[in-house]
């Protein structure tokens, strides 16, 4: 067997807990053959029967939420309550597609001007490859797998190398829920094997959630092999505050959203853009929340503590970005302390005075750092919000909903929110524009990506 590269490394301690061997080339071929063979029968199973199995998958996620949460916390440091909540949210996703899927995938008759009957059918396309990240080890898989299982596609799932236990737990749930052999296949694949899978004629599409760099590589390979791709990549989402009659309250909302998952979310509010008359108070409120926090055990979540980042390297990379900004004149109001290794603790920070010559202006800060900018007009706020290579999401906040909506309409993003940090729900489509990728997951659009929208015409 090849040397193990899939391993559980507890970021709270730096301890390697368990290692797993990567798949052999023969095992990858077996997975491809199994996915193709299973597709031939799975596509013909009535969608309502598929729905029963998908619903059972969701029920098992909820039933095992505590167990699954502990796995995630050990693998990538997510606070336990957030990890349990993620597992429970997966149940909502699977149940949404189980209940709404038959309607979303129903035939649609269209007006015909040639006398016959024209119908658009939504048919599966075949085996798909999913490449999933470490930051939401269950949720990311759920939003890819649920709609495609409902459609009748089959799946090869390559999870992050740091989340092998989560990957195996998902496979176990699929098996116990009655997903037929070969319909869902976990593979501990290498990067070279991923390239082989994408090039294989049996694979009809690939979905990746990950970094911009990974997206460029996978997108190029998919394009070279004429495969449909969905890419959900980085983000530097703006959180615009035009005015407030409760600055402490809106700061609490902004802070809570920023440090959720220890700041490691694609659609986190990485740039807070605040009107000048409330800027100082807003920064002060954020600073109060960042001061005095202590590194804590993510399994226990004691008051006043913070969890580790996913890895030592992630913490070091974030620290380098912050230090670059400080060295060039930015102000670090609180936090920003990289703890001694081998743990991955980085204290949540508040940073202001970031300018275009600093890495933090254009780069994504994938960790618990709140960057705050001061603006003097709605027009300046919108211009700054759009001055980024990314376009995932964003939000605008004001006591005047119409004013906030006017600015929110200008955001060059895939998800624009008014007086809400984000729209959370299985029914809400998720995805971005610009270098945040393309394609959508969740909601009605989640069943529109890997589907053959076949015209079925019957002449007179």
C-alpha cells in the first residue's frame, strides 16, 4: 500500500490520532466500475422510492449528531456545539430534497408552435465526482450528495485528507440507509488519481468546494475533458453597516458571524464596511468581544474561550497576512496572537487601517480576523464592497430597509442580503460569481446542475 496521507491530526493538540492508506489504482477502478454499474439501475428507480432512502440518510445524520460532532471537532477543531448543529443541518438538507425533489425534477411542458407536444425532462447524467473540503466536513457533502442522489446520479466522493473519519462515517450512513452498493463511493484518492477520475469517460461531472487555486486546477482538468463543473471557491464577503440605532447589537451580529467555525467559512463577513458616524463605536464593540479570550478545548467550549483553527499551517498563514498589514501601518486592536506549536490556536482579532498595498486588502483571510473599513457615503460603501476579485455573498444593514436594499442591489455577488448576515436554509441557493466560482448548490437550483434537461417531443 502507498504511504498514508489521510490522517486525523487534532489541531487542539497537534497529535496525530489515526492514519489511513490512500486507495490503490485498482480500488479507484473498482469504484468507477461500481458507480457506472449502479447508475444503470439507480436511474430507473422511481424518484419517490429514492426519496425514501434519501430521507433515511437525513434521519441518520440527526440520530448520530453527537457522535458525528465529536468526529469533526477532533479532526478540524470545530466547537462541539457547532459541529453537532452541522450534523443536524444535514438532516434538513436531505429531507428538503427528499420532500421537494419529486416536484423539482418533474417534467415541464412547454409551449409548442409546431403542433406537437413538447416536454422538458430532467434526467440524470451518470457518475459524478465530488471533491469536498475540511471546513464543513458533513454539510459540504450533504449539499452535493442529496440532490444528485434524488436525480438518480451516482457519486464518487473524495474528501479532504484531514477528514477521513468524517468521510467513513458518511459512507456508513449511506450504507445503513439503504443506498445501493456503488451509488455512493468514498475514495481516499491521491491528486494524481483525481486527475485520472476526471478524465475517465464514465464520469460526467465534477463538483469542488475549496480554494481558488484548487478550483483553477480542477476547472482546467474538467474543461480539458469536456466535463461539467461546479466550483464553490473563496470569498471576501462585505458586511455593510449604513446606520444603526443599536451599534452594540449590530456589532454582536457581525462578530458572531465572523468567528463562526473559527472564521473558516467561505461566506464569512471578512470585510466590515461601516459608516463614519458609527465606525468608532462599532470598532470599540468588536474589540470588547475580542479582548481577553483564552484558548480552550473545543470539546468543552468554556465561556471566554476560542477554538483552534483547522491546522497549524492555516494559523501560521493567517498570522503572516495580519503581520504584513500591521508592518505596513494597519492597527491591530485585539487578538492576532499565534500560540506556540504544535497546536493551531490563533486568537480572534480586530484589524483596521487596511490599505491596498497590504495582502489583507485583496486576499481572503480564512480565519477569525474582523477587518473594518470606514466609509462616508452609500456610494463609497458599494464601491469598496465590490473592490475584490471575489463575489460569493454580502449583506447590507440599515434601519431604512429601502436604503439598504438599494446598496444591496449593487453588490456583485451570488448572494445578497438585507438586514441579515446571510440566508441560511436548505431551500436557499448557494454560490458566487467572479473568482468565487460558478454553479449553485441547495434550493431549487441545487437540482439544476448535473441534470440532462432533455427535450421530449411528440409530433402530431
